[in-house]
């Protein structure tokens, strides 16, 4: 079978061809991190923005580590396909937004040149949260800081650097990391360089959302069958996409809003909505789904309690959300539709991992607010019972697993164990809430019997 490349485009089914002519694009965006999420999210938004506007925004993609991915992309003229996973089936579409692919170490000189090129006015990143913690010369943050410093010293045009990683205040985190790396590197005119960075480089905050599962061998086969050519780097994702960006840019950017991206003055309400409603519902489905023997999110939603749980949790937590974000009711409608999709095999085990860290962000702050207001919290109580039940004898990865299981080995009654579990995850205040603890304990017998009552 022939390989996907530009020469093969005319032979593709019309619905599978790129929405833009790759040959007509210019490199105006540099992206660090060319994993599946970027290829199914920001690259798609950019290609669609080009298709709507006619502006030639192309992306030079830089891999921090995997030269193999770079080589595979180059062999395909930087083309790859994206398939939307739907219950009724879907057709893969080839994306033509990438104008080049580079390995950070091997192609360092080319990357440095791109960062100082006045034609490049946007840098985006998907390097995961841990990628911001190291800033040596061969890291993304180190290389980015050096490139931006060189750009400022040369008098090149302003630029905007957009973190697309899933963490709160990602723009501010990236800005601090870059500034610290510039200071650590020193060099001539350091204070002037820092002042120029402050005035001419923007770091807007963002919220990104799309479930993009890992590519399986079967995906390669299905994609090749649909396209009639071999694609070594197919990705797939759910139909839903969201990109919320703080409207703070110092230079031209692709018109992403033409493909539905939201440009807003403050992304915090969207970030908190995603954390407490989407992520919070995911964790609740995972812990309770395990108790009744389910494997995926769609499996849990197929039970009668799944949709009730999602809608009830969203309604319970909605009063803790700030104004200015999405409507919680419509957001819950979207969640139900997304979670029901049987074409997405999102494993409960994956979502349930690191539960001790996740619940402290996703549930406990909202629970504290509601308890302080005297509001009823039956859904969060049920969710906590699901988490407590799981800590007893399930082998789910968690940094606090040993400490949590030790709470059960004391032989104490359920009330003492639940108090100990909450104290272990830093919630001693909630452990001292007798009404809450009693409500959680009352839920445990049904879960042990394999029932979710909501």
C-alpha cells in the first residue's frame, strides 16, 4: 500500500482531503510537542481557521524528544489524519497544517532560527505540566527562553507564547518559567532583555479540551482501509473540541475563533467549570463505576445511574462556580453526550489513578464551599464513598496508596477509617465534619453490594 504524502492527496476520497493546500502555507507558528493531542486539537483549529480566512498560517512542529515522530512526519510531507470517533462511524480527514517537523536536539539551529524569525508571531506548547519544571539548554523552556531573549536583543517583532497544557494559570506558569530561565542564563543586557520580554511577549492563559485516546494497532488498519494509503501517525478524538484563550496577544495570530475557539478576558471561570464539572464527574464515574464492575466511561453511562450522577453532580456544584463561564446546564448536556459515546473507550482505571491528588482539586474545594453555606451535598458524599471504597482493596496507581490502604488495616470502624482517609489527603477539616463523615459511611454498604443509589 502506498504511503500518505502530498503526491497521494488527489487519490484520497474527497471528504478525507485537507481543507487547505499545504503548499500555500507559510511557517508563522512554532509548536513544541507534536503528540496526539496537538495534532487533534490546535493543528485542526489552525487548519480550519486558514480554510475560513484564506490566511496562510502554517505550523512548524518541534518534538522535544521523539525524533522518530519527526522522521515519520517528514516521510509523509508532514501530513497525518484525524478521525472523529462517533457511534455511527467516521471518515478520517488528512490535516495539512504542518509546514515542517523538527527534533529539538538534532535540529536545534533550525529551531533557534524559527524563534527569531519575524514571520513567526505565535509559539504554542503541549509539553505536559512536568515540562515546565526543568529549564536546561536542551529543554523546551530553556530553548524557548534563549530564542525569545535572542529575538528581543535583535529587535525582532513582538510574539505571543501560548501554553496549551492542562494546568491552572498555564500562561503565568510559563511566563515565570521563561523569565527564570533567562535570568539563569545571564548574558549581556540582562535587565534590558527582561524588560523587552515583559513589554513585547505575551503569555495568555488557555483552557483546552478534547479526549484523544492513544492510537491502537487497529486504528492504523482502519485508517489505511478508509484512506487507501498507509498513515503511520493517525490520531483520533471525540467530536467535541474546546479552546478558550485569554484575549491578550502582542502580535498577529490565526483567527481561531472562526472555528469556534473562544477569546475571553478571563479564562478562570472556564478552567474552574472544566475542573469541577467535567473532571469532577469523570472521577465520580470512575470510582463508582469500579464498585459495580464497569470498565469504561460509556459503560458507566449505559447504566441508569450514570446520567443521573453527572447531571446531579453538575447541579450540586454549579453554585460554587464564578460568573462569566459556560452555562452549567448546557455544559452538563454536553458532558452526557460526550460520556455516552461508545466509540470512545475511556478507561475508568485510567481516570481513577492518582485519586488522592485528583479529588483534592476536583471535589474538596467545592465541597468546603457548599458545607460552609449549609447546602446539601448528597452527590459529593456518594462520590467520596466511591473513592473511599476503592482505596480498600483495588490496585489502582496512586502516590498515597500505601497510606490509604493502611487506614483500612487498623481494624477500626468505617467512621474512623473515613476520617483517617480524609486526613491522609490533607482534608482534616472535612474529617472533622461529623455530618459529612456519617453520610459517606452510610453509602458504603450499597457500594460493597455492587449498587449505586442516586
